C-alpha cells in the first residue's frame, strides 16, 4: 500500500511517461477508430482477451503460458486497485484470495522463465526479437521481489505454516527477521513495477496496447476479399498513389508479437525460400519506427525498398496460412499484396515470366491468350446451353474459368461436372464467348487496374442476364466472384462445385453406385479451406463414394500445405529452395495413400507435377473430386 506523497508522485510520473510513449501513434489509432470498415467488436474482444482461444489454439504450451501471465498480472492489478479503498473482506475469503495470488505468482514465474528460454534459444534467422528479454527479466524480478517481500513479512509476523501464502512461507524460512530487509525489498519491488510501467511503450511489451486495439478494431470483412487498394478507385480504374497501407494495416505492424507462427506455417518459408512473413512485418515495423508515418498512412517507397526485397515479395503463394495462424490478427499477406500493387501500379515492375500472362488478360481476357471465340470449345458435343439463347431455362450459371475452358486436364473435369449436374436435374447455362477471366491472378500479382477492368466486364454480363446463382469449379474464381466482386456491387449467390455436389448427394438427386477401392487422402485447397472455411463438403462427398478409405494427411484442413500455385505463382519460376509442390508431394507419398483428391485446377496441376518429379514406381493418382463422383455415379 502507498504510504507517502512521494509514492503517489512517482506513480503519476510513471503513468505520464507511459502515456507519452504510447501517444507517439495517436493519429493511426484515431484513423482506425474513424474508419467505418473497422468498427469496435467488443464481444469478440472480450472472448479473445479472457479466453485466449486463438492464442492457445496454435501452440498450446505457449498459449497457456501467455494466458497464465495475463491472469497472473491482471488479477493482482485489480486486487491492488481495490486495496486502495477501505474494503474489509471476511478472513476466509481474504485468505483464499491470498492463496490464489501466491499460486498465480508462481505460475507467472514459470511462464516467464519458459518465454525467456524460448526467446533466447529461437533460431536467429526467423527474426526472434531479443528486445523482449529485458521486459521479461524485469517481470521475473517483480515476481521474485514480491515473494521476498511476502517472505520477509511472514518472517516478522507469522508463527507456523501460513496456508494463505505457501510460497511466501517457504521464502520466510530462509530469510532473517529484519524489518530493514522487508522495507528494502518492498521499495525495490515498487520501483521495479514503476520501471516496467515506464518501459511499456518503448519495449516489446507495447503489443499489450497495439494488439488489443488490433483485435478490438479488427477488419470484419471476409478474409477472402483482399483489402481494397489504398488509392482512389474510380469508375474504371485505380488511380495509383503513394499510399500503400491504410491505418488499420499500420496498426497491425505495431501489433505483431513476432511469435513466428506465420513463418512456421508459410509454405515458402518451409520450402527454404527467402520469404519469411514474420521478417516482412518486423522489417516494415522497424521502417515505421525509424521515421513515423504522417496521418494518411503514406510510406515513402524508397524506405520500403530496403525493408522488403523483390524476391520476398514475389515468393508469396497467397495461401493465407500466415493470416490463419496469427494470434493477434496481423495479415502479412495484405502487406505483400500492397507492395506488389505499388511495384506494378507505380513502377510497372513485375517478374518477367508473368508479363505474357498479364498481356494475354489485357488483350484476350484469358490467361492463355486463346481468345473468347474458343471459350466454349471444351463443351463440344455436350449441347450445354448458353444464357444468350432465348429459350434457355437456367437456374444457375456454370462459371467455367480460364483453366476449365483451356487447360486440357481440367476441360475433362468440366465435362464430368456437366454430367453430374444433369444427373441431378440442375438447370444451368454458361456464358461462352461472353465470359472473361475473373481477375484473381491479376489482382494478386498487383495489377489492380486490370482486375477492375475484367471484373466490370463480367459484372455487366451478369447484370445483362440477371445472374443470381453461380457454381464455380475453381476455388480462386469462386472466392473472387463470391467475396471480391461484392465491392463492385455484386448481388448473387456463389457455390463451389463440391458444395453443389454434396447438396445433390444429400438430397438423393445423385446416386453413387460404383466403388473406388482405394485409400485416398484429401488435399484441402487454400481458397476453399483457409480462405472460405470449406472443409467438410469435400469429405462428405468422398465418404459417399463406395469403397473409398479416407485418410487424412498430416497437414490437413486449416493446417494444409499449399500446392504452391496461388497468387500468380503458377506463372512464376521457382527460386532457390525446394519446390513447394514437391514438398506437398512427399507428404502425400509418406502418407502411403493410393490416390489424392483435389478440388482446384491449380492444385491438380501442381500435385501431378510434384508427384511426377518424385519418380515413384507406383505413384499416387491425383484425381479431382468431380472426377471421383462422376466415375462412381449410376448411369
């Protein structure tokens, strides 16, 4: 308890210094609060803070240790605050509260030692911040000095075992009965706490505020929709500017705790590429720290040139693993896409191997440069209706996509899907020559203008035919149509083909009769799984096929390893390190299955190439789930 006026002055001074330190970033916080797209989410914030579910989920041991520190520090602060008032508690309750505080102190001590060892022994190439060592050591000093104070007090006042303070009683047995020692320990403990408060905004511990604000004002838009470019979107194009990140994204740089979960799950990092999401965010944060960004969120491109290399920027597969596993809701992917946009929109720089594909999109409206006249060739002989036909009675648009229209392997998948939809009595039609690429690859490679151009062309066609339901076979097209066309005013329902098939099987509109006597694993496509949360329909469909023995890969569902083809990587060369598709292929081989089921044209291609490169005697077959269902379907 505070006993002198000087103590109150010291506390006030410490709080003022702390607030002054945190006040270095008020403009960004005000912008986040004012942005309508990030309103405060108090319900989620309370459940997140009190339960630590997201923090515990990825790393149970570290998460529980963090939860212990949170409650071990937070509850004593509440007790100390109430102790300043003349409140009297019954002896039993007071004793029980003292016991809880003692146990919490011991737990915080153990958790602090665990974190300290973990930080000191972590791999330096992952960018583990050593600046956390000082506040951790200070926290341990506070806990230990608190136990010494308690032990010295009990040595002077208590007789026998004190059940309310077991740790303090143990300390009292080795301490002398000295009032001077007790006073010295108490002052030392008090000054250590004040020093911790003063250092909060200037050390790693500032994440206490930044991460909390980031969770409170989290972006509640769909994770599958990229944050709109920070420039000005006009009717037809994006007016590129120097503003790379909005206020919310800048707040995320402060919120990052450099725990490394993003790097542990990033396929590029796992494959030995130069990209490390944690290092990208930390380098940008250091850049921001060196010269704070003015209100408006502009970052000088010359400063970013040294913060993130071109090789890092273009190694990202857009798989969302970094976003999925970040415990404080930081989105490294959005930073990478922002940097790509700046390179393309402001400087016209893009990997040379991607330029022909982008040029094809600009001239022909597809990634292969085949042209709209050949967009419907895949359906030759199937008599698939076009929405342009006067007598067509379609309840659903079948979105073919570039891969379905032109990739030889996936054209067969589309033909099988037509067979399934007809067997299920689904009335559908296609756009044929009026369909253009959805724009996914262009947007994730940073060409926002091209994406907007393609999207508006497609939107005009959708409005022309009054499209209200779409089924897409490609997860990238599915995600783009469902989540990213909304910002352009889209108002239609989008299904992935597997969702549609699962619904047909559930309603017994399609019967699966012929068995597939194979052990089969499912490769979860990133843009179905992590991006849109579609895991179970894939398994429901496969389980409905007679004879299939379903086996889960070690990395499955939200932990599934990317095939390596997303975010435009299908058109980029592999850089030093392992090929990501070969990394996934080895996992499939080690699982010992006879086949692997995919639900994405990129995954199908990348997995076939990856497994083929292993030169196995009996390689697992790569099948699209649509093909599996069509082969099992009754005539």
